[in-house]
DNA sequence: GTGGTCTAGACCACC
DNA sequence: GTGGTCTAGACCACA
């Protein structure tokens, strides 16, 4: 896999965000072992030190933990994952609302716009939703 | 005003989008004269040629027009402005839905999340909307 | 009147061509007196020496003649005018045919194309033609 | 090849027209790869940026397209080519009629003049056309 | 190697 | 002063 970065944020932060998303979306499952720092860095095309920093930061957020010689693992605590997921979603939603506000959309108008677009796209994911 | 750019899109495209937003949100009013190419470039902290390119492209979209020696002006055609505004909103909404999908949110969940966040923020714009 | 020149040919030649056209098209009538060199140069926005050279060259072609102190006059010899007119027309036609040939039009196709375009434009001048 | 430009039109526009003509006349065949921007600019004796601009504009008209790192190619769509060819021919014919009008030729006279000149030149292309 | 973008600095026509 | 064009030279991503 080729990872693409933009240069307006530190690479390690972009790596963090990417791994975060892989975890909260389930691409990396709870308890799953991550590749070794070296292998992971190679895969991402970055320096191992940069990957190390990203993983260390993620440890502080509790999303992953480190076992001495065994490597890094995704946390088993699904509550932490849920919290981070919620946090990312809120941030994203805030940015979206802000963006629409800049276009002159009031919150209710944004809501209507989103509903319209959902209906127009057919909500192909809808059938899977049975909560 | 300091303009901030990220590096994953050409600067002229980011400038275009920014000016687009200023127009569709009414910050730049229909018929209003833009700063001269050089002054505008200085304000944005970019090369005049880059600003020139952005304005030339915006001309093509009909959002602005120019008069020989008088400068660039926002179009008077409010319909064009409305169309671009709609187009930008759709693009933004599509990206938002995509981002939430990557977090594992199904469309309905995204919708609920947005509603919750709107309620939490108190919809301060809502009161003005009913007047 | 503002005269416009392009820079890929000497100014005097462009002036010559322009005066030629004024004569053969009848804008300057046979026998008519031209403005003084100085006045003519002023009108054209060029140096009097340049105008002088243009007029001298036109004298050689016989289109105008010079009377000591009275100034320059368009020739009375309508045959000379007709010849120059024919010459200019031929040159122009040759260039046109050449240009169409470069587009891949054979002479007959060019002829057809011209006829079509004439019909499309309605030949508004046709009524005046009673020769 | 040395390219010659006149100064009363932007160079990039003259380059565009020249390439247009090479395409519509078949000198550049549909699907053919153009020289690289730099090589083409060198050949034309202009700055690569100027050539770049010309090619970008031609892309917009659909006459050429480009592939990421492979270069620019003439379109395969012969209909687009035919349309542009027709458009150029009409423009050229219009200019010719206008030029003859300035010489005092009415449309029918222009037509006769063209026919005469065609006959005088022997229509050397005509014979080939009947084969 | 390819196309694409950006900058710096210059010149032009127009009014 | 305005917009527009052109050049020279640099850097980037892609493959």
C-alpha cells in the first residue's frame, strides 16, 4: 500500500490519524498485533523513527499498547475505541458544519441539504442498518 | 489578512476556491470590484502570476469578469452564483459522508450524529432564521 | 482616427497598405488632395519622416503624385487604381486559397465553402450589384 | 523547424492555431503523440511555459488530451477535429470576405474573382480530386 | 524522462 | 495605475 501525505502537517501526525481511522473503522481489529515498527515504516514509506513517534503518541491516547518484545497491539478496550471514534466524528462534523456555514448555510439548511443528498444517493448502506 | 494554504492542491486552485466561497457566501457582493491582481496577490502572499491564473480560471466559470483596464468584478448574475454555491455544498457533503463512512458510520448514523451535534451546539443560528 | 500597427512589418509599409486600401476602395477619391505630410503623420500617430517614405513609395507605384508646393494627390488615372486594386485582391485571394489548402480544402471545396457562407450571410450587398 | 510569429497576437495563441492547423489538416494524425512540452517549445523557439499554456488551452477544446506522464496526444475523436476544421474555415472565409469588401468588392464580385483565380492557377489539385 | 506548478521579474497596451 | 503575456529557472509527483 502506498501512503500519501500532505506537507502541511507533521508526517507523524498524519500517520497517527491514519492508524486511528484504521482502528476505529475496524480495519485493524481490537487486540490485533501491528506490524513491527520497521516493517510498518517501510510499508508507509517513512522513517522508522517517525513511525515510532506516531505509535508512542497513540499509546498515550490508549488506542494501542506496547508489550516489551512482542510489539504493538490495538487495545482490547472497545470503549476507548468508541470514544476516539466519537471524537473524530465530532471533529469532522464540526468542520463540515463550519464549511457549510461559510457557504451561507444555516444549520437547518445544512441538515436539509444532507438529507436530500442521502436520498439522492439511494442510501445503499441502509439495508445493513438494523440497530 | 494572511491566507493559509495546504500543499496537497495547487495554490491557484485553493485561491480559486477561497474566492469562490467569498462570493457565494456574500462576503464579496455581486458586481463588487476585486483588488488588483498585484494587490490581491500581495494580500494572499502569493505571486501575481498565480493570482492571475486563479482569476482567469474563475472568469471561465463565469463567477467573475474583467474590464480592460478597470479590474476584475464579481458577476451580477445571481443565478450563476447560486449554481456554484449548490455545487460546492454538494461536493462538501459528499466528502463529509465519505469521511464518516471511513469511520464506520452508515448514512443514517451520520445523520443522527449530525442532528445530535446540532442540538448540542444550541443551533444559535436557528433563532435568527425564524424571524 | 487611431491607426493601429503591428510590429512584424515596417511601419511605413503598413501605412502604405492602409492608404492603398483607402484609395482603391474609394474612401480617398481620384484626384483628391491628401492631408499634408505633417498633418497626415499626426493623424496616424507616426513620425513625419515615416509618412514621407510611405508617400514616396506610393508615388513610385503611381497611385499618388506630388505637386511641388500643393501637396500629394490621388492619381486621376482610374486604370492604375484598378490595377492596384486587382493586385491586392489577387494577393488576398491567393492567401485565402493557401490558408484553406492548409486546412485540407481542395480548390473546389474552398469554392463550395465560400458559396455556402455567402448564402448563409444573406448577401445583403447583392441588391446593389447591377453591373 | 523555425516557427515564425507576428506580434499582434499572443504567442501562445499563434502556437495554438498552428497546432490546430497541423491537426485538422492531418499533418498530426489522430492519436499521435506530440513532442514533449520542452522539446516542442525548443522546436518552436519559445519558452516551455508558453508551450504549456498553448497545450493546456488546446486540451480544453478537446483537440488534444494528455496522459499523466506519457505526454500529450492528438484526440482520436475525428468529429471534434471536423468541427474545429469547419470553424477555422468559416473564420478564414469571413475574414477574406471582409478584406475583399474593404477593397470595394461586393460578395458576388469576390466570388467571380475567386473563380477566375482558380481557373488561372489551373486548379492543379483538381485533377487529383477526380481520380 | 513526463506534465504541472510556482516564483521573480520584465515588458506591453490601454486609459 | 490596470490586466495580460512572456521568459528563465526552479521544484514536485509520477512511473
